[in-house]
DNA sequence: CCACATCTTGGTCGATCGCCCAAAGTCTCT
DNA sequence: AGAGACTTTGGGCGATCGACCAAGATGTGG
């Protein structure tokens, strides 16, 4: 972001950001400390406040970056599918597959909670989610979902995926939502009064 | 639970449990401290460790109790509805209405995350969720959902509600999922290969 | 009325917290 | 080589943390 000329500082920054994202998942947002994140990143504790000013700001920036990356991966996989049903199924599958090795949705949830208490986090997260929903809505619209419903369907899909991922934390046997069939509800019948 | 003869001790216990549940919502699981919860409950800090042994155990017990109460309220409201579509709609509405005054789903989410790190919490939460899903499945089965699908639908409804509540934290304008219409997907067509 | 279990008080322990800063180190220019 | 900007070091500040405990208060059954 800043016009710093030194390469070393940037490496430290990214190391701290990565360590912070890891620790939020492992111990929870409120339990990440200056010293623990510095140790994980392999740098001295003082650097946390030199580069980010406060732990809160480091966590905010780290979560936003990691989530942006995840959204990129998910929508990338989605856009590789032409068929609507096939794409949605692969989206659910990728969450199931992602979990054991890299429980990224814990980071999503932690960030949601932090956003409910910290307006700065909320602002950062809002942007990420909005972009995710817009890309999802665009993909849906190109594949047969009526424009009027695309945004609504996108919000539903995003929320369902998060809820599914959340419940899987507790119970790995939770049946996956048949997203493809459910989304068909919108494309087909439409018999609403309001 | 225990055969303690004194009434005073029980009052202290319940006061601490209530204060703990409040603070988990307000500041997050990891940020609830011995002294803050004691102050909120109007008792001395030492009592936390006398009655519960540790902060972790207090939070575990408090969350489980609060969640049990919430499940009771939700399923109670549900079982007051005979019609399937009407009941599901009221379920979604009750979440929307509940939120501004008493964001209980933040407690749900906090507990989910804590459960992913603490087996004791996981055990307590698992029981609550299981009971919720069983009652929901029973209600669905009595109202036309095929028995073979009732459990699957119940899991889907529970996960969708949590996901919806989670996204509402960030964006109050998230459109509500048309649960009644979606659940109709199961009762009606059935064209799956696996 | 007195023993007795239960509950409460008030304080202390070592550890850890976020944050800060002066001094030293490391670069990139001119 | 010397100046100046950037980065790192290592220590230290007061505050707060979870946990613990001896002594006092409270209420109950004999």
C-alpha cells in the first residue's frame, strides 16, 4: 500500500498477516496475542505494532485478505462450470473437501462475529461479501436464473453454504444441502402474492 | 443439580450463568473474564471459581443452558402451527424479530466455534442440536414430509436458519430464505440417482 | 446453643496482556 | 563515504488475567 522502498518490511508484513489468519482459526479472534502471532511469524513482537499499530488492525487486515483469497478460489471454481446444477454441486463439494485440511470457514465465522462488534471489521468484510454475492449473482444470471431473482438466490446460496459449513464443524455427517435442486425452485414455479 | 441445602448458592449460580451468556454475546467467548462476569452478576470474583471451578466450565454450562432455552422457545412456536408452510415461515420470522433486541444467534455461533476447539463444549452442544433436529424432524414427519427425508430436511432447515442469522449480522437487508417453498422440493419431485 | 456444612469475602500469586520507545541495524540514495 | 529513510531489536510500562486460599459470615440440624 505505502510507497516503502524496502523489500524486507513487506516480507514481515505478509508473514504477520499469514500467521494472524492461522491463529484466528486455531485459537479464536479474541485469543490471538501480540506475542503469539509474532512467534508464529518468526519475528519479534515489537514489529506487530510497528507495522499495524494494533493487534485489532492486524487481525482485521489479515481476515479480509484471507477471505478475499478464498472468495477468489471459490468463484473461480464456480465459473469453470457451465452447467448451473453442476457448478452448485461442485461448490458444496469443495466445501466438504476443503474442511479437514484447512478449515477456512472457521475464519469466515470468526470474522462475522468480530464484525458484529467492530465497525472496522464490518466494513472490510462487507466489501468482500458484496463482491462474492455480485459475482455469484452474475454467474447465476448467465445460466438461466431470472435477473429479478439472481440477487436473492445468491444471498440464499451464500448463507446456506456458511450455515452448512458451520454445522459440519460440530457434526461431520450433516447431509449436504441439494443446492442444485433447491435453486431450481426459483427458476421454475413462481406463485407469490406479495 | 446437587443436593445443596442452601438457597443462596443457587441464586448466585444462576446469576453467574445469566451474566456469562450475556457477556459471550457482547464481547465474545474468549474475552469473558472472571472479574467481568462476576461484576455483571453482582457477586464477588472469587465465587466464579468456587461454583464452577474455571471460567471455561462456566461458559460451557451457561451456553448449553441458554441454547436449550432457545431451542425450547423456537420449537414451541413451531409446534403451535399445524400447517407446514405456515410454521416454517413463522420460524424465519421469529429469527428476524428476535434479533434487534436479543441477538441469541450470536451465542449459537460463538458456541459452535468454541465447540470446534473444546471437546467439552462440543459434547454439550451436540446434545442440544441433536434434540433440536429430532423435534424438528418429528414435526416435519407429522406434516407430510416423507419419513425418509425428514432428518435430511431438518438438518437443512437448521443449517439454513443459522446461516441466515449469521449473514443478517452483517447485512440486515439479506432476503429471507423462502423455507416453505424450498422444503416443498423434498415433498414433491424426487429424481435422484444416488 | 452449639457444632457443622455451605457459602462468601478480600486479597495475593505469577503469568500474560497491549502498547510504547530509544538505540541499533540495514538499506538506498547522492 | 555520508545522509537520511526505513526496519528491527530488546526491554519495560501499567493493567489485567485465571486461579487459589485462609478467614469470616450464614444458615441448618442435633
